[in-house]
C-alpha cells in the first residue's frame, strides 16, 4: 500500500494494533519513491501541506496494479479521480472534514450576526458602543447540498434554534433539518433564508451553475457561505449580487483559482470575508481521518463493503 512517509509513521502502530497485514511503499519527503507496484493507496491530508499531492497522484495513476484508493478529503473533483474510476479503481472519500467545516460555518455566521467586525473596530477606537445583534434562534437557513457537511451544519444550526431546510437530489427526511427538498423545489426556502450555505461537490455538470438566477432568488441582504468549491460559482454574478445588496455578505473559504492571486476583487470587497480553504482543518481532522482509514482498510482486506465508496456514476 502506498503511503506518504509522514502518514505511515503516524498510523503504522494503529495498523499493527488492528492486526492488519500491510506492506508499505513510501513516498519520501523529497518526492522519491522506491520501485514497486502496490494494490492500495492512502491519499492522506498532509500531502497537500507538504506539496506532495500531485506526485502522489501521479504515482497512483502510473501503477497498473492499484485497486483501491482511500482519500483523506471529501472532494473528488481532481481529474485523477475520474481517470482512476475509468480504470475500475475503487475510490473512497472522507467525511472527516465535515464537523470542522460545520463549526467554521457556525462561527462565520455568529461573527456576522453578532457584528464582530464592528465590535473589533469599536475596541480599537476605544469607543464604548453597545451594538444590538441578530440571534441565530429564529433565523432561517438553507443548506444547498445536504451530504455530510450540510447535515453537520444543519444539526448545529437547529441546536441553536434555527429553522433549517436541506437541499439534496434525493429529497427525503433528516433529523438534521426541519425540511428537505429537491433542488427544483428550493425557491421558496431560498427566498426566505437568512443564511444560505453551499456545500455541494463539484461535478462536470455544475461548474459555474450557481450564478445570476441563483442569487436573484435570495432574500435581500442574506448571508451566503460557500464551503463547497469556488468553481461552483459564477464569480462575476456573485460580485454583482453583492454590489446590489441582493446578497448582504458572503463568506468564501474557496475560490475558482487557489491560491487567490493578489489584486482580485474578493480580497478587498467590503462585503466579503475570505479564508484560504481552511474550513476543514480542525484539531480533530487527523484523528477522524486516521480512524476512517483503519476501518476501511480492515473492510478492504476482509472483502467487506467500504464506507463512503464513490459510485462510478459520479464521474460519468
């Protein structure tokens, strides 16, 4: 099984404790990789921080014997995933970032509702300014994309007294929402929402699909949070919606181009809060990611069903 060196050193003890027979093949920090084929691979989170992600995926794509790859990320829009799926390689994504992303969303909404920027400016100016604020209790939320991330957001928002509508293709019910609707029936909920959270995965058919018509359906002044992918948005349409006040403020953890180049409008727009694709990097991320690897590795070796395995139709 292919591992990054750092990931293997961290989980080798847990793999051994679980009684799982694994022969590791390691991608070293300098990018070197010993010759040899492998059957499985762990695309672990630290590969991105170490800038080894592309080298790792190239090694997986170049191996004719690979049969399964466990990813440490929830997204699967990198072209390598589609190439591997076409070859019949089984792919498992991660749900580990979802709790951290949900906390990021809640924190972002709190900061806007509680007028955090104004409070900080008042303190900096040494002005004693009582500032009334909007409570989450009684507010209405629309979670567009109601997979693991959307449900974790909905669970927390409802616990704070919000009314939550989830949007997913299959519809149905959920204990994390007051109502679940299909995308073609979200218009009324969108028009009533104080907070709109976008967390759908990027697929070949939704690049740029959240644009002028989507933002036109907003309740004027609503707060928009994108923790999906930057490519989901028509960014000029978002800017126009912000300039007109149709969208009151947006929180962007993702942009179409990352890192976002200096000089782009998102850096300085007064109604944009921008972060560097960090919403999932919470203190519990690595522990949850490692636990999922151990669970799925045991399932793979025993021939059992994998958790969060991607359907090849995701790449059709």
